C-alpha cells in the first residue's frame, strides 16, 4: 500500500506538471490568437508586438533550430569519445580504465552547470574568437561545453551496455579465430548497439534541456543561425533570460510558457525513443 501510494503520488505530480505547462503554453494560441504555423516557422521573436493581422510576433524557429543544432552536434562530438572510453574500460584494460577514467567521470558529474558555463566563457569563447572567427559566441561554443557536460552520462551508460553483453559471445568469437579487435567491433559493439543508442539519446535529452551553461556561451541572439561561430539562441536560453522580466498572464509570459511546453514535449519524445529502443533490445 505504501509503495502504491508513492507511485500514485509520482504519477499525480508528473501529470499536474504537464497539465499546468500545457495550459500556460497553449494560452498563446487560444487567448492571444497567435498562429501555430507562424510560431514554428516564423523567424521574428517579439511577442510584445503585433503583426498586420493583430497577432503576436512569436516566431520560435531560430530558438528551435539553435536547440536542435547544439544538441545534435554535442551528441556527435561526444559519442565517439564516450563509447571509446567505455570500450577501453571494459574490453581493453578494465583495471587501468577504471583507475584512470572513473575519477574523471565522477569529477565531471560533480561540476555544476554554472562552472561549465564560466569555463566556456573564459576559455572556449576567447579561443574561438582568436583562432577561428567571429566573436566566439555561438553554436560551436555551446556544442563544446555541452559535449563535455554529457560525456560522463553517455560514458557511464555505455559501460553498462557493453558489460551487459554475455561473455559467451566473446568466447565464441575468439574460439572461431577472431582477434580481440574483431570481437570488440563485430560482436560486442553490435550486440550492445541498442544500449549505446540509449546512452546517446539520454545525453541528448540532457543537452536539449540545459540552460545556464549554454546561455553563457551561445550569445542569445534571436536570429536564424547562419554559422556555427555567430551568436544564436536556444529555447532554454530565451526562457532563462525572459521569465523574470515578464508579468504572469501577459502575452510575453505566455509565449515563454509555450517555449517551455515545446521543451517538455521534446523531453517526452526522447523518453519514448529510449523506451522503443529498450523494447527492441529486449525482443532481440
């Protein structure tokens, strides 16, 4: 009974949060009559103003594009490092890998987001400005910071996925004359592929919802990103900048709640993808 009460309480809290955010987010379309198509395809973000038809100017395409660009690029940059580290810790040198990489993972997990952002602001942004081009602020800086942030998450889950591969598969491959690398590449990694994909998607889910660190290095310009080295913005950066400067119930505030609803729905999509991959893994 106690366990059932706890589960029911968790379900009620999650459902209440979703309903609250959905109610606030949909108010932009039902109360202020903003266009859904314009919200997802428009490039101008100024909810306080109205267009020729009298609807709020709330085009969120630049922030949506920036969020997806930073998330996918961070996952692409992080995945090889995380999976490579996981292979080293499990297949190549378990003792040395555990001794060398485990403290690094624990250290990266324990660093607060604001520290990541400050390091990116102090190191990454000046480096990009001096050695590449632009002001240093932009999607490239956000990608580097997020890739380091999600590295311990992806690596830890990748280690679990590789360790879950039965030893009998390794022994059978080696018995047939395969080298250790062939066994790792063609047997272990292929068998652990669903778990590795799950690890990467979990990392993407964290990167998509990260706010403070990205806000400090991306530039927070509500324009369509034309380059990785020009200021851009994400859904989370605009939310954190604007939520404290709006009045509850105003069109500007409701527009921010709509961005929050998009973030919540994307988190739900990531969870659905993870569960789908997990079911396919169990079925196989």
